[in-house]
């Protein structure tokens, strides 16, 4: 049985987020602290990705004071509590090959020390020493105590409602280690 480990190259990888509300959406980036993918006999079998929650950036708000206020709110206890929880992580527990380079990945996502199962489709292509992976992960923020302006917990929000799900678009590069 051959096992290979690919270490994520942070500088060549990106995670873009999108959060939606009744009146539109916001988007930005968040950095990967570290991570890896494990392959056994040529197939994805595991891995871990650690996200630096203190690195959240908002790209669509160009007014500096408004951007700073919004970033502070995302860092607050209403959302990511970055002072207490500076990382979030995904542990890949299984990967099922669906097509040539497409896997259905299952894992445990931990945000704010709260862990829930998650599943998503990931496109994975490998060469001799490089891995490229991309996919979209949909996360229900309310499972991680992010209830601010959620219709599940508050009534009469009108056009201030923020949808429960946010998206992470991942585009990762990793190198054989």
C-alpha cells in the first residue's frame, strides 16, 4: 500500500467566501494556515485544512471605515470570535471517488470549537509532485453559534435578514512532501 502526503502551498492557494442577505451579498478572502491531503494507492483518503480566522478580508466594501467596522463585526462573538478562536479546521474523514478526478469528501468542520459533519464535492488533479483541488463548500453558520440576524432565531428582520448559509470557494495547490 503506497501512501503519499501533499502539503498545501499557502501562497498558491485561495479561499474565497460569499455571505448573502436579503439585499445582496458580501465577499472576501480568508487564509489557509496549513494543511495536507493524504492519498493511498492513488486515491484521496484523508487530510486536514487549518484556516486562519484572523485573516478574514472583505473585498466588496471599498469605504475604509465601513470595511473596518464590518471586519470587526465578523471578528466579534456575533460571528467568528477570532480573539478566542484564531483557527477553524476541516478534518477529512473519507473521500469517495465519483468520477475520474471528482471526489465526494466527508469530514468534520470545527469553527469556534464546535464540530459538525460536512460533505462536499471536490475536483482533484495530481501530477507527479503537485496536487490541484477545487470545490465549493456550503456552511450553515447557525450550527456554529453565528445567529446574528438569522431568520431561524429572530423575527421581523425584514431586509436586514442574513441568510444562514455562506459559501467557501476553494482553489488549492499542494506539493508532495
